């Protein structure tokens, strides 16, 4: 019999210093909730040897990472072999050497999950997630092929490739390219940057739903490309920017010089505001349902649990978080409890905690004060039930 994850709500041993170098997702994270960034980036040496708080992934996010990484690795291999399109005859040999799409996806899944084996929040779920991902390989393979079929790669002349990790870039396709602008302390990694006839095209491959943030990210990359005098000393402009989604491609208008200047001013203002937001210890929290439901450190955030009691029912109202005090056992698989914090349920409301068959009964004990993430809420004969499954995380409060 397995057990769900069991931890204790803890305070960081050391809060993080303000960032010195920024990137797009870091800026957006701090703008969304400064305390979330601080809790995620702080140090917890008594919990694990890794940096920051152990993240919690889900199969959908892991599938997206797998598709993204596979597109990048295949793109790079095709470029190195001088292929320009997935229909080139040489592609068969390249893919055969790599083992084929199924083998590439499987290896990528294992590589991504191997990085999580030391993660105390993920260890008991890795094999389950691997099985889910392997079953999804046919769909992921189609996604990868759709992305690749849209690209016309530009071969790089061997003597004019530009240094992979620095130096001027000449004509060709460059994958996972790092750009830097020290004047605004910003870096970015472009999925695919192509140079041909003094024209630059930037691609980003997305596995989620379209978002305005994706266009904003591309414009930030265009700013970095214009400012990176090491990579782009000749000032080659960005002439085209594309977002490749699963079912379509979106063209994003490249910024003109005046727009780039405005972007730089705006980025500096936003960076300074973000620096100010993380200057307090701890930084301020910004609890809102649409962001908190995806936060991997919400169990540590007292503001989140206070806010939950004021929110209206979010989502479908079935998979939720709840804070309770555990009462007496009703039997080997159920416990009485009283609500401490929940959405749509008054404090002190009696509920029944129900353990799935795969969960050890020792995960709960009478008198425990716990925060439960991802429980199944229901009702039976007028009694609110809270189902605890293998994907539920239990966090004790001392």
C-alpha cells in the first residue's frame, strides 16, 4: 500500500535576495505574486538538497515539456545534418540514427522525470506519471511532427556558424539561443532564431493555449536581439516573429525602432517595480483564484488560506484545497474533521475525510491540523466528503 505525500508547513531558512539578472518568466512571476516567487526561491535545507522549494508538476505540464524538448532536439539534429525540411530524404537517416520519434520521446520523458527523482514531492508519483506520459506518446508524436512540418530550416555554413555559446551569428538556424542585454539586466532563450539575407526570424513553440503573454515574450526577445552586440553586432532587424501552437501558427508583428525604444523604457520600469515588490521580507502576497490554483507553494502561504474563505466557488467545485482539524476515526478509511479554511464552506463545518484504497490509514491521526491540496469534494446524504487520493498532498501544521 502506498501513501500520499506528507509534509509539514515550514518557514524558509533564508529568504532569497532580489534577482540580479532577469528573464521574461521571472518578471511575470514576480508581477503576479511577489510572495509566490519568494517562497519558491527561498532555501529549505531541512527539506531537501535542491535549491528553492520542491516543485510539483502534473502530467499535462510534463507532456508539454516533453514535446518542447523533442522539437528542439530534432530541430537541432536536422540543422546539423544540413536538412531544411522534414520532407528531405536525409531526414530518414537522421531520425533513424536518433532511434525514431517514439524512442526520442521516451528518452526525453525519462530524462525529464530523472531530474525529479530527488524531489520529495514527486518521488512517489514518478512511475505513475511515466505510465501516463508513455501512453500519450502517439498524441505527443503528432504534436512534434506538426511543429516540425511548419519549419524551413536554414543550413549553417561550417566556417560561418558563429560560436554556439557566444560570438557573432551568421546565416543559419540556431536553437535554444541565449540572448543578453546588460543595460536592462535581461536574458532570454529563443526556441529558434533564423538568419537569412540579413533578415531575422524568431520562433517560439507553445504547447498550451494561446495567450497575450506569448506575444509579449516574443517582443522581449526582439528587444534582446536588437541590443545583443555580441550576437548581433551588425544590428540585423527582426523581420518576422511566429508562435507555433499545436493546431496553428500565429504571426506577431515585429516591433519597429520606436516601439523597441518604448519597450526598453517599459521593461526598465517594470523591473524596478518588481525589485521594489521583493524588497520586503517576506514580500507581499497577491492571492487571486486564477493564479493561486496553480501555485506550487500555496500550502505555505497564510494569505492564500485566509483568502479562500472569502472566494466564491472556483472551477468545477470538485477538486479543491481545504484546511481541517482531524477528529476521531470513523473506520479504517474515514475520519471526522472540522473545517478551518475552505471556499464555500463555513469554518467549523463538520466534514468526513475519506482515504482511497491505495492510501495508508497512517497518513492521518486524531488531532492533526492539516492543509490538503487537491482533494475530491462531494456530498453524501447531506454530509460533505473530502476524498484523499494518491495525488493529494497532506501538509501538517504544528
